[in-house]
C-alpha cells in the first residue's frame, strides 16, 4: 500500500470561509466516492493554531504505484487540485507501508 499525504497552506489573506475555499474542500471530500483507486480517504482542517502548522490535510491510501498514478491523473482529482492552486500551496509525501 502507498500512503499519499498532502498538507495545504492557504495563501496570505485567504480565509477558510471563502466560497472558493469551501468549494475546494467539497471537491476533495467528493473524491472518496469518485475515484475507485482510493482504498482510504480522509481530509480535514487543522485544529491547532501554531505558526508552523498547515491549514488543511489530505490523508489517503492506494494499492500500489499504478493506482497512485491513476488517482493523480483522474479528472476529478485534477479538477479538485486545480481549485486549490488558486489559493494555497502544498507539500506532498508518498510512502509505502
């Protein structure tokens, strides 16, 4: 299995309450039902208030590198990630477990 972790930091001046941000959250929440390669899926807002903390996290798992590739290329994933590009930066880690 491969764990796919993504941490998002909202850009300066962007609030989680903005309509575009909420639309991005809904797009990520919907992926669990749209992409069959996802063996595990969760996403949520950070609950701590620390300067080093990121704002939003995606934690997912897929079977193997082929499934990860299909997930990353899936049109629903591309559309959801595309929304976040407009208002956030992120870091990613993929590892086998």
